[in-house]
C-alpha cells in the first residue's frame, strides 16, 4: 500500500542506496537516491520530501554539514542519520543540532521503520520511561486520545537508545528505573538531546529526593508524584509544546 510519503536517501554507497530504497518502496514509500551532500541539497531545493535518510561519512560534504544546510532550505524536514563507522562525535553533533535520529549500519530495519513513522509529522512525540506496565498502558491511552504519539521504554538503557533514534518533544521519566536510574538516564539523553523537556514522575519522592533535585537542576521541567493528576500533566505538556521554540 502506498503511503504517499517521499523519502530522500543520501549515501555514497550505491549498492546500499539500491537495497534500502527497494526495502522502503516495499513498505509503500516513494524514494529518490543521491550519492553526496551537494546533490542532496539540490534534490531538496527542486522537490518536496517528507524525510531524509543520510549517511554521515560522504565525499565532498559530510552528513553533518549537509544536514546544517538542509535546515536552511527546509527547517522542519526530518533527517535520520546513518553510519557504518565509529563517528560518535559527528553523530552526537547532528543530534544536538536537531537530527531526528541516528542509526548504526547494518540497519535494524524494524526499528528504522518505527522511527520513520514517528518522524513524519502527525502530533507531538512523547516517551514514557517507566517499568510500571499498568501506568504506561493508562498513560498511553490517555495521551493517544489527545492526539499524541507515545513510545514506552521500560528501563533507562532502552530510553537512551530510543532518544537517540527518535526526537521526542517530551519525556515522562520515572526516577526508579531498572539498570539505570532516572537521573543517569536524563543525563545520558541530555548529552545529545539538550533541548528535550523532561517531566519527572515518581511514587517515591522522599526516597528519590536527591536524584529528583539534581534532575530539576539539570533543567527537568517539573516533578509530579504518582498517582498522577492527569489534568495537571496534560496542562504541563501543553505548556511545553506551546512554548517550544526549537527548530
């Protein structure tokens, strides 16, 4: 089934381009492939695209510089970066400057399609980082009814990985998470997503008080105790989105 969405694939590896465009077209996307950054700029100037998949390491102009110039041409066009090399500094820089996500090659296609679907404009993107399945289900239902797109991470490591792959507008972060507590998770995400707004949610405010205070000092938006006041939570999310001036 055709999605009506157009994706520009930018990579100097022609075989990779052919393979990924074949897969994307099987999923219903219309694709165009180019092989360097300068051609990508020309393609975006001449034609309309809904999303760009772009390699980081390319001749003539690398992916980060191409991304910067694409933002000047089309500020809201979502870009997902890809790399087969260890170029963590370039990946982090592109995420800090607003790339929607980043993937290491060989690509995990299931996760990539998940990110593509969420990168295409259709309501604010919210992550719930909490291991309480009932709470996550209830929050997902309530936020979904309000038109938000919701993703759930049940531990800190998964939350960091999802934040790397998807540009969330708001993160609801429990302080008491498996493997990595909420503060460490917030700090890890802010290393490459300094603009994301985080709402701390906790059922252990006294026990987690020091971590909550540090998270608020690290610019978490607010802290809310469980059971959550949904009207207050929705108002906070609305306030964040209305005051959001990010590119």
